[in-house]
C-alpha cells in the first residue's frame, strides 16, 4: 500500500507518444519561419544589403547549430517535457530553472501573440476598407480597430482548440502547413526569374557601403536568436516522441538548415525584384510591393498563402511548446500544479493551453507598436534559455574517459554554445550594439523581471521545502541518486559495484 502511495505521489501524467519525426521537424521548421521570412527581407536588405544579409542569416544558423548540439545531447539522455526547464534544473537546480523558464515562457507567449496580430495585419493589407472600421483608440501612434482585435482573437481561440485536441492533430496540421508554405515559396522564387522587374543588377549594392561588410553581416547575425527561435520547440515535446530521442539533433539541424535556406531565398527574391521605383518609394513592406509589381494580385495571393502558413505554423508550434513547458513546471510544483492537469480524452495540458491563450488574448488590444517592444525583449528570454542549457551540458559532460558522462565532443560544443549564446545576450543587452534593445523593450524586460521576482517571493517557501528526489523524478524522470551516480561515478566504480 505504501509502495502504491509512493507511485501515486510521483505520478508524472500520461502524455501520448504520437509525434512522428516528420511532425517534429515541421514543428521546429514552421516555428523558425513564422511570418518573419516574408515581412522582414526588405528591412534586412535596407539595413545590410542583400548578400550581407544572406551571409548573416547563414552564419546565424550555423551558430544556432553549435547551441543545438547541447539540446540534442541532453534530450537523448532526458527525453522529458519542458526540455529547457528540465535542463536548467539538471545543471543549476530549482531557483535558476524557475527564472530561466520564466523568461522563456514569456518569450514563447510573445511569439504566439505577434503571430496572431500579424494575421490581422495581413488581412488589413489585403482588405484595408473592411479592417479599418471601428477604431477604438491609438497606442504609440498605432490605431487599434475592433475588427483587428476580433480576427486575432478568433484565430487564437481556433488554435487553442487545435492544441487541446492533441499533438497528433497539431503535428499533422503543422506538417501540412509546412508543405503548403514550401510549395508557395518555391513557386514565388522560381517564378521571380520571369517577373517583369527581375534583374541581377537589382542586387547592387551587395552590402551596406556605409557600414562595410563586417558590420552589415554582424547586424543580421545578431537577430539569429529571434530568426531561429523555434528549433528549441523540439526538446519541449520530447516526452511525446514516437521515435528514439537520439534522432533529436538530426531533426534540429535539418529544421535550422531548411529555415536558413528559406530566409535566403526570400532575401534574394525580394532583392532582385526590387527595381529602383519599388525600393525608393519608401514601401513599408518591400516583399509585398515587389510581388505585386511583378505578378499582380495573383502573386500577392500566393505570397499571402505563404504568410498565412508561416503564421499558422508559428502559432501552432509555440502554443504546443509553451504549454509543455508550463505543464512540466506545474507537474514539478515549481509553478501551480493546476498547469499539469491533463484532458481526460486527449491527454493534453488543457489548463496550461487555456491560460496561455487567455494571456495572449490581451495582446491584440495593445496595438502593434506596443507589442513589438515586448517581442523585441523576448529574444533575451530565449537567449537566456540557450545560455543556461549549454552551461548545463558543459557541466554534465566530461573529458574524463572513466566518467559515465564522457563526451569530449559534446563538452567542446557545449562550451562553444555557451560562448555564442552569451555573445547573443551581450548584443541584446549592451547599449550601442547592433541589436541593442530599445528603451521601451528594456522597460518591458524590467517589468517582466519584477513580476517574476514577486512570483518567486510568493512561491519561495514552497520551492525551498520541495524534496530534491521528488523534484528529480518529476522533472527528469530519474531519482536524485541516479542523477548523482550518472554525474559523479565513473565506469570502473560502476563495474566494481
């Protein structure tokens, strides 16, 4: 009876293992792309020049692969939900894992919110007369309309129900969204060679001549944590894999390379279709303007489908991963345990999903400008999670051949990943750097930190009294003794025992 009571006490829930390899790849790739690949190329070209921007994006992907090695190695050993939370707990314990996960959750929520408002912006661009009705107020120079709020809110609610239905539904939808997005991107790219404004001459100047090649490239490399956020959605769902966890790194690399390829295609596409008339007219959305000039409204419709698929994959992927992160934190008791409640039929953390969507439903009321301030600082939260995960891997893996955690390659990559993610953090936080946060973003970051500190102080008595062994079983699915043995014992000790 006491044994049964003990088993009940450490019940970790019963998530269904129904995510296939192609679904998991689609979650990562679709989350990395989102709407940014179709909206931002014009900004990047204006900032750095097309070739510098393309080089910066590729370098950014390679740097993210350095970080991804640690994620792959840790998932292989600890295939649990809320990967980043679990890894920070493994390396640094409950307090650090609380704060790193606090910032990461906010980063994910921001991406969900931004994708929802991006959809209403797209509809506004395509049907301005319909959307620009029912003006409510202006925030930071942005007019907020009730029609935009309703569209964004409806989209969030639809994806909330999709997420509750289960990872097999979310995963299969994600895969089909990605297929549709890839087809439309390839149609646009190969079609661009027949566009009436196509010319390789439009690629000039290749870089920002005022800034020079190095600075122009670094300015784009600095946005890599934001451009590629989404590959880390894979570790958050590891408990639902229906395949061996040692395939995680391969899937992450494939998703990052596919995302880099997509970004580069859209940068080149936008650039060589940018005749002097379109680029000099001060278009807020250069990719849309050149598409309309080259292919008319048919081309614009194809581009709109690509953007919608990007928005849907972003919403779907981040809602899934953020709910698993919150589920894992709730299961451990570090966050309120209500977040770990699973739906009786679908076995999904429906309370966590409902809570996350409820928070993001506030976003459409804030206006686009105010929201981008918050989203800018969400890159900081993601970079913190990258940094802590790589440091955790560096602490776990050893150069000692007799160690259970002998892994010199993993150790080297973990150290390199720690350095890269720390540099990303510096680029965001040091004033005057190419990717420094704006003043409102610093304020938003400070506000979220203060809220986190208040929440931490409220939960501190409970956090302090939690049993280490129970926490370890709930978070890592291994006892404290097993973790200690893994890290501290060497192979010869194990053989002798």
